[in-house]
C-alpha cells in the first residue's frame, strides 16, 4: 500500500511520539510503592478487618477440598460451620465416595479432629497447632473471615506493620521466642497472601467477588509436613441458622491429646490504651 507524502510524515511523527513515551508509560506502571503507601494500606486493611469481624455472626461455608501427599491424592466437598460470638467451629470433609474423611470441632478449650476411616482422633488444647505454637480457636475463626491470624484492634494491626518492597509484614513469636510466624500482605491485595512458620505455610490465593468490605478469602492452600491441602469455597451463608446439635461431634473411640503449647503472640509491643 502506498501512502501520500503527508500521511507518511504523520505516521513517522506518531511512531516517534510512541517510542519516546512508551518507556515513560511503562516505568509509571511499575513505579515502586513507597513505605508510606504500604503502611497506609496496612491501616486500611486493619479497618476492613474490624468491619468484617464486627459483622460476623454464625456462618456456613461450603466448598471443595483437595488433599495431596506422598501416597494419596483425594478430592471431595466440605461443609464448615462457624460462630464468632460463641467461638465455635464444626466441619466435615468428605472423600470422592461421599463418606466423611475428616471431622472437626473447636471451641475455646481446643480443637478435636476425628479421622473415621483411620479410627483415630486428636485433641489440641486451645486451638490449632501450627509449628511450635497454637492459633486459639477465636483467632482461627478471625483468620477464616479476615485473613489475619489474631483478633486485634485496627490500631494494633497498624502498629505492627512493617513495610518492605511493595508488601507489609507482621511477625508473631512463640512464648520462648525461639520461632516466628510471619504474615504478608501484598500491594493492592484485599487479604494477606501468605502466613508461614517453621514446618508449614498457609496461602490465600483468591477473594470472593464482593466489595472490599464484604469479600471473603475464597481459595486457601496449606503445606504442612509434606502434605498439601487446597480449599476452594463455592458458597458462604453469612445468615445461616444452625439446627439443634450442629456443634456436636460424637467420637466412638478414645481421643489422644497433643501436648499443650502456648498461643502465638505479636512481636511488636502493644500499648495499653
């Protein structure tokens, strides 16, 4: 195709402008996020987490679970009930054949996990054991709703934030300060992306399609002792009405109790206000 001379000149000028402006546009698109901006995001996250928690009552979560370890790959549905006001969790995870594989119940005293097919059950005092310390049941419920592994006031969350290269970190420690648990919030994310400790980690890889104050963590992945568990939610009912006996878990065999451990605590100093 042949262009008139004036049109060719116009095309050359447009190309020159584009080639000159493109590096600038790309550099703007990938501009580094400042520490002040990340700390502001941490403060906003604390506010959102507080709003979410204040509006959390009894809820029911449904979804699909995938388990993979050295000798097993299994997939099936799960149903999890929670009550923030009463600090209660009750869940059942099913195998491909529809039979229950894992059942759990948690309250302020701790968490009981029952494996019907294996004929065994474990009780962890206080809550869920993660590494050398424990997530109390109330903190576990708070994490399910907000992604933050400890029930704290917004200003406490903001005070503990450490900004670094486009992300924010919070550090928690065991009672003897021998190990750390670290939570990371990436730039622009609604929920923290990863929480890791010695021997395991938990990742949130997607959020539900609600606005930022009503969204739920939607996809979870965890790796503990070589086993990977993936959870993907399909439905959340935040106005669920539990029926009588829903929180009960009957276990027809002796329950082994794991040695007690202290809860995780914040590394940063929290002033009394």
